């Protein structure tokens, strides 16, 4: 799939500079795209655009379809006359950690004013709005109703709602809809605004020859509109409690494994519908991005099943996933599948066979390469053109943080191996790792922006197995990145990765 050599940066939109403590998809995102073009990059990789859930994680959302309102650009709403300048909060944050909760609250207040003006102008009959509501009704109706009920239940999980709501009694749901049309329409309006703004940004990226790689988490949160509205698609008991939960066995990140808490799928029921819900999910995401990175790809071959009440992930077992039948159905619907498979962790020959059967690129992560084992497939001489090489991912430390956190013994081992392979002394671990990535035979190299800026561990995006302090890093401005532009362009030219040969 990845036929041309190029490179890109990994940065979630929440990490863009912004005055409200969270980046958005307005002018700041456009400036970033222009910088990507100037440095010769061809790809912007992001994390899931979904509404963050527990711990602000975009991988634990209350909807597999709905997108994060904190990313909405309020200036755009002002230009459209839906809010006034006085409606835009003036609070400015100077720390490099986002204040997501405060930003979301302020934006929702502004969005409520925009919604009221939208309604008063009778724009519910606008063709674009009507088309969006109709096109996305298959998920949007349930999500808006779910969100409205959840608010009325003070944020309680749907498992704890009154039985008539928990089990979706038709008469009760109809009464809720009739009595709360304003709230339901507000949630629909928020998604309309986001999707409209994102489509404009995606077109801007396309006009500047920048592809967007999005992220599809394999699992959804139990406390989500998806599980509430489609319980038959998940592995639940008669009272709709999860029978088992997802995670991974002990690995590089955790000696006791990772217990994610997401419910597993009832793959037999999904298969009987020809994976309709999954096809809808992929179709919506492909309208937002150009390429999909499937998180935890190995779960489609076999998945780690943890008893719902087990204290850790150590007591799980592997069960067979849907495998080829799943991707064959997607291929029937979408043809060529622009998918990157996240093949990290406990990867078997069966997982790799599934990936190769559909030609999906895999991932090579340089932080995992230097363990003094020449057979390590993350080492650059084991790479393949149809793969993606990363210095690190959103789950890794920054390169500088990784280097500084090593013991002296570990650092000496890594340094010795690197110097043997490179043929010169390691004087700057970050620039050497970036150069290795750029020189890889992988057609696509992706570098987290934190590594471009040579930032320490404090800029790390996520530490798996922990819930505090993750997903909150934010750039303060673009100055440091702009100073790196010419250097990266020179590297891209030297290693035949220049996606935008004409500057400006």
C-alpha cells in the first residue's frame, strides 16, 4: 500500500498550540500542515478523534463514532456569526499540560450559545445540516439519546440506569426523546460542527499534499453508546454485564499485563450481520482520514480474554478472533484497504500471516530495536519497504526520556550496539535515531513531534498501565518546530523522502 518513500510527524490535535489549554482544528492545525509541507513531509499521523474517556484517553470513548468537542474551533463559529467575540473565553494557559476539563466546559458554554443562535435562525432546515443528520443517523441518534440520558443520570454508567433505560424499553425511550429534544439536538449539533470543520481541515491538508493517518481502536468502552445500543455485538451476560474484558498479558510495558476494561466482542453475532457495525465504523473514519492505523491488530487473529473481576491481566487466555473473514468482508465493501496494522506486543506467526494476506504494512519501532539481539526485527536491516518505521509511538517515552531513564549498564549496551551498526560514536541519541528512521528501507517513516524537538520524558504522551497525567502534553508555540524545518527537509532530500519537492 505504501508505494512512495516519505515521512511524517505524529502529533494529536489536542497537542497543538492553543490559548485554551487544548489544541483545536482551526488556524493552529493549518499552520502545522503548512510547516509539514515546508519540511517536505507528506503525512500527519493523529490519535483517535473520539471523545476522551477515563483518564482523558481517546482510546476509551463513550462513542466509536462521535468526535471530541474540545477540538472545535470557536473562531470559525464567530466568523459564521453563531457566536460573538465575547463568547470566546480569554483564559490562556502557559503550561505544557492541557487542562482538558476546563477547556471542554468553556467550549460547551460557547457551543450552547452557537446552538441557540443556530436554532433561532431556523438553520435546522439547512441542507448541509439535514444531510449530515440523515447520513449519520445510524449512530448519531443513539449517541445523542445516550448522552442526554447520561446527563439526566448525573453521569452514571448505563449499567446503573433504571431498568427501562438500561434495557432500552421503547416507550420509555420515546418519552425521553419527546421531552428532551433540545438536549438531543444539541449533541447532534456539536457533531455536525466538528465533522464540518474537520472536513474543511482535511481538504486543506489534501490541497497541501498531506495525508492524514487516523487511528481505529479495536475496542470500545463498556460505558458507551455503542454497547448500550448494540449489546448483542458484545460478550455480555443476560443482565448486560461484561463476561470478560480486554487487555494483554505481561509485556514490555507491564510485568502483570494490561487490563484495559473494554468488553470483548461477540464475534459470532458480528459475523452474522456481515460485520455491518464495523463497516459503518470504517466508513465514517475513512471520511475523516486517508489511512487507518488499526490499534491492537493482533486482536483480530486472537485476543486476550481476562475474567471480568480478575485483579490483573495475568490470568487471561487467548481466544480465536474473526481473522480473514473480517477483512475479506471489509475488502468486499471498500476494495483496497488503506490500513496500517499495529503489530506490536506478543505477535505470532499467525498474526503476521493475517497481515501479509491482505498486504497491510506493519510497524517497526526503533526504541524496541537495541536489545543486543541481532535477530530483533525492529533493527533497521530487518525492515521491509511495506512497513512503517517509528522512533517511538504515543505509548513510548520520548527518545531523550528513554535514553535518560536507562541504567548505566543498559545505556552502555545500547550505545555499543548502535555504534557498531552506525560506525560512529553516538553524540546525540535523538538525532541519530531520527537519522536511522529516515534511512530505513521502510517507505514511510513517522517521528513523534516530541522527538523532533528533542524533549525529555515530561513530554511523553502516554504511559501504558497508568491512568494519571497521560494524553495532556501540549506545544506552547511553533517556533521550535519551525527552526527544525530546513534540517528535516535536508534529511528528507538525502534519504529520498521528500513528499513536497517545491517549497512553499
